[in-house]
């Protein structure tokens, strides 16, 4: 699932939650973290540097900043991704 994709004039960041159970920000070097809260902190650093980040990116990450979503991502890291398990808040 992507939270933001590169788009000129709209987004300088490309951020996803990947099937290995990590949040990823594509840049050099790639930034990865385990929780939406950590990715929100990371994005705010982009904003502070003047990078464009779509408003909905932070909105979606804040919606996923829940214990249930943290547990969901941890289960993917521990057990692998299973499409039969719904994303919390995204059923
Ligand atoms: Zn980044």
C-alpha cells in the first residue's frame, strides 16, 4: 500500500507499507521503520527540509498509528504477509 508516490509539484517522497512488514521511504539510502509513528516523525523531517509531502499521506499514517496496526505489521514481520488477514482500519 502506498502513502505517497513521486509526483512533480505534489510529492517529493515515495512511501509505502511493504509486504515484509516495514514502512519504507524510497530515497538514498532507503529509510525503513516498523511503525507509522516512526514514519510520521521521518516525514516531518522531510517537511522541515522543505520537501513536498501530500496532506493525505500524514492523514493516512495517523490513521494507521494504532496498536492494532502496529500488531498487524509485527505479525507480517514475524510470519510473512497473508492476504487473508485484513489491514486494521482497511477492511
Ligand atoms: Zn524519507
